[in-house]
């Protein structure tokens, strides 16, 4: 469960960064 939590957190951060910095 912790592994998935870390993955989801990483994906969330990546999505947030992508939204804040659209290419």
C-alpha cells in the first residue's frame, strides 16, 4: 500500500507541475 501511495503522490506532484507549467 505504501508503494502505491508514493506512486500516487509522485503522479499528483507531476500533474500539478504540468498544470502550473503548461508546455
